[in-house]
């Protein structure tokens, strides 16, 4: 079945996107703590140089990220800082044509491939791990941004992995509340809601609304 174009947004500089994907046939995406850690490590390696992250959650057979593409100058500066022998084909092409959509797609493909190869080797598995086309929805409205952020942090509650979303540890919610250094756009998020305490209050209130009443978010993950 063809994917709805709504879920195949075209990447633009400084655009905000909800990224998600799942495994083929709902197989497990993670089988150990090392898998979770390696997945986030590879995400940071391939995606952090070209996009900042607001939120993430890792579920047994799928994941969610809320990211913001960096500016053209930031991405060009990063690529130009690399030794030419380390630059990928898509990075070299970007310096010529500034095609950010192609670069983002290429880096996500490299991210997925690197993780799948390591996962397959570790668990004596063969074949594609992910569904081939990852979904991305552009965030264009204020309400949509708030909804995506709340939804990602509470996704484990939706899937009944925990009764209360804050009990699920594999989300960025806990990193946001921590005082430890983070790559997350923590300050932007707290400013968006007013402050840290207001963010916590809204996360709790809207989780109840989205998942228990008629305003529930619907998706196919």
C-alpha cells in the first residue's frame, strides 16, 4: 500500500519534523540495553551534525524523533570541516547544489543501515530490519509542535508498556528534566512552555487528554 504523501514531507532548512519508523513485520528493534545505547549513538553520529533534536522515544519495535534541520551555513561549515576523503557522496553533492532533502534522506539511510548491520551481526539475523521508507511529518503549527512533543514522550503509555508515561525510561523526557548536559534543545522547549515547571504540567495534563478522551492522537505505529 502506498504511503500517504503527508508522511513523506520534503526536508527544508530549519524545518521541524516528526520522524518515525518501525521494523518489518513488527520484529523487535532492540533486544538488549546495548542495542538501545548503540541506536542513540548512531543517531547522534549521523544526524546530529545536520539536525538538532527536541525529543525522542524508543519502543520495542519502532522509534520517534522530533528534529529541527540546521541552517545551510551550519551544515556547510560542518561538511567543509571534514577531510575531503571523509566526505560522503551526498555531502559533496550538498556543497554543490544545497539539496538538503537528499542529504537528510541519505544520512538517515546510513543511520538505519549501520544499526541494522550491527544488530543483524549481534543477533545472527539476516535481511532488512526497517520498513524501507521512514515517515516524516513536517511541523508547521504551534499546536502541532506541542502535540508531537507530548505524544512522543507518552508513546509508551499509549502502547500500554507502562501505566504512567514517566515510568518509561527510554524517552528524552528524563533527559530534559535532568540537570546533566544534553544535545537536546532543552532551553527552547522550556521557553516554549514558559519554564520547566510549566512544561512538566502540560506534559502530564495533555497526556491524559490525548490518550483518555476523544482528542486521542491516532497513528499507525
